[in-house]
C-alpha cells in the first residue's frame, strides 16, 4: 500500500482480517489434503498391478485424510460383501492436520505491521469455519466412492479435534495464560489463580503429567521393539506375504510407520496391566494371552507375545509404569524442593503430595485419551474390538503413577532437605571418630590427658596468686605456702635454659576458646 492509496475504514479492516482468518483455515485443510493426495497418487502410479482409475485413488486419499481426523470409514468392497467399518486412526498421520490447524490459528493472531489483530474468538471461529468447510466438501466428494465416511463421525471426533487444535493455537498466541475463571466461579478460585505460586504449581503438575505420559509411550515403544526383535522371522514373513511388488511393500512400510505411535500406546497398555484386545474374544495381558485372537497378518502384530500364560519376561513389563511413577515424582520434586534449597523455601509435605497426585491424575487422563485414539474397529464380528480399552488403561496409569509417584516424591523431598550431618550410620560413625581428637585438644594437651586422665589446670595471669594452705614452720608456727598439684612425669615439659621466651602451649590452635587464656607475657601489665 502506498501513501496515496485509500485507507480502509475500521469496519472494512475488521472484515478483511476475518476473511483472512477464514482463508488461513481453508489453506491449512488444503495443505493436508494435498499432501495426502500426492502420496496416494504416487503409490498408485508406481503400482504395476493397479486396476483402478485416478478417481479411485483420489477417493482413497480423501478417505485417508478424513480418517486422520478421527472419522470412521465404511469399506464396501469386502470378500463377504458386508460393509466393514475402519475406525483405527494412524496417530502419526493425525499429527499433520492437527499441527496445520494449530499453526493457522496461532499465526492469525500474530501482530503484523499495517494489519489489525482480530479478537481471539473471531480468529478461532473463522479458522475452524474455513477448515470444516473444506472438510465438508471432501466428505461430500467421497460419499459415492469407496471408502465412504460414516456421517456421525464427522461431528465427533473430527470436528472436536479441529476445534481443539485451533483453541490450542489461540491459547499459544496469547502466551499460554492461565486466564481468569468465569465470573460465576467461586471467589476462592479467583484468589488462587491470582497468586503466582498457583501458576508455578499448575506448571509443575502439567510438566510431571506430560513427562509421565512420555515415559509410558517410550516404554511401550521399547516393549514393541523387543517383541519385534524376538519374533523377527514372523515379522519378515508377514511383510513379504502382504505384497509381491516393491510399490506394495513401500505402502506396507509407510502404513507400519504411521502406526508406530499406536503400537507404542498398545505396548504401554500392556505394561500397565489391562493390555489390549485382538478381537472380540481375545485379550493380551502380561498375565496371559487368552481367547481366540483374530490376528491379521501385519508386521507390527508380530510383536504380540505367544499364546498362553505369561512368563517372568512378560511380567517384567511392569517396569514401564514404575518408571513413569518415578518420573512423576522426580518432576514434582524438582520444583517442590530444588537443589540446595532450605527447608523454609520448599513446599510442605501436603503440597508436594498433592502436586504428585495431580500429576498422576493428568498422566492417567492423557493415557486414556491416547488409548481411545489408538484403537478402533477393523471390521465386523471378530475385529469389532481392536486395541486397548481406554478407561481401563487410564485407570491403571492413574493407579500406578499415584502409588509410585506420591511416596517417591515425599522420599525425594526428604532426601533433598536432609541436614548436612544426616546420612547413613557409617557416615555418622566416621564423623564421630573425626571429632574425638578435636575434643581431646579442647579438653587440654593430649599428653596430659593421656597420662593423668584429667585436664590440667588453666594458666594463671601474673597478677593472680595461687591458693595457699597452712603449713607448719620450723619454729612451730603456721605459715602459708602454696599447695602444689602433683604433675605426672609424663606430662612435664622441659624448658630450654637458653630460650627464656619459650611458651609450652604454642602447639594449641588459635580458636576463640584458647584466646581466653593468654600467654603470660601477652596478658598485659602485671598486677604486682
């Protein structure tokens, strides 16, 4: 815009900004759809045995894009002729649309020179509206092909996922504030949110819960990797048998990669105890692999343990939730009792236990959400249930992290706030032995103590006279004479004749206790 160009009014400027937000939402949806279409078309072109037209490939791309948002697809071309639902969402595939809509909502609220910033509610509504508009067009396009979309799943969870990602983008653009509660909320809640310490504790709970979920996912992925290595031959056979040409194998490899997060969630559910279902009549847990599994051939499913009761190796999977509980405790104590913190600056026992318990609640809630997203039907009858049960998995995660995390946080807090002298019994014994020579020096000279068993009398200043006792004189009268104390021979100190300034106590340390008994020549003027 140049200086001579006509300026827009406030109303026109506001409308232009909202239109830009709507366009950003549509562009975000188009980018995700376009990347999916390019990938599917590339695989279709490279496949030598393709018996469909480009329209079929585009319908497949549209179906995969809707599936990435959580929509349930209906596959009509089955061997039995009965339409089969497909509700297992590849979690890695779902990251792309969630990130795109999140970025679109965040960038709309970033201030730019010459463009006003819309309100948070207006930006949210326009971005979500533009994105869902493209989604409705794609769903309408795919209704006549295969696979088709189940209409109720477009509202839940697809629209909910888009709205949640956009709301997170708006919150990020605002600086992630822990905003004021509604006006109808209790006054105590308003006062709690106004305190800075509440924000610190909320951040601690959030970080400990996220760390616990991350450790669960990492442990589940480790269990899957160990299972694949253990059954490497079966995994290789299933990979080869699914497709004979290289294009098909690439497609199988890509499908396995986008399902790796799902496998990690399944592994976490296995370590937590509830396990996961392989059909309506089979459940896999560390205790046993029971039932009649409806196990399709797929490389990732080769990591499933053998049928029958579990062994010690299967039971060792409980190390995953234990590690998650320890992680929750560690992230809680990092703020509750930082290193080198004094006891007055640390959180109380009640506050530490409450923060660890809330972190366990957050870990359980996050695990339940991931378990619900990682499973779903792959067909009818036997494959109607496939994956972990979300509420059992979330409850197990809450229970494990609470039982391990709360006591662990309290123990870590006590260890960090221990006194410098506290420690193990052997350390206290060593400290006592180290203090014995010092106590001997404080009581007196080591030679005197060792020989006589008692401390010598303190030195007297030149003005002080020793106590006298009456003694008989040769003339028969009584005289006053000093009463010398017996000194053992071992405690006598020989003074060299040529050194008149020799002081026999030069070996004593110059601490405040010894300063009270000055040397004879340094005690000031004589009193006589």
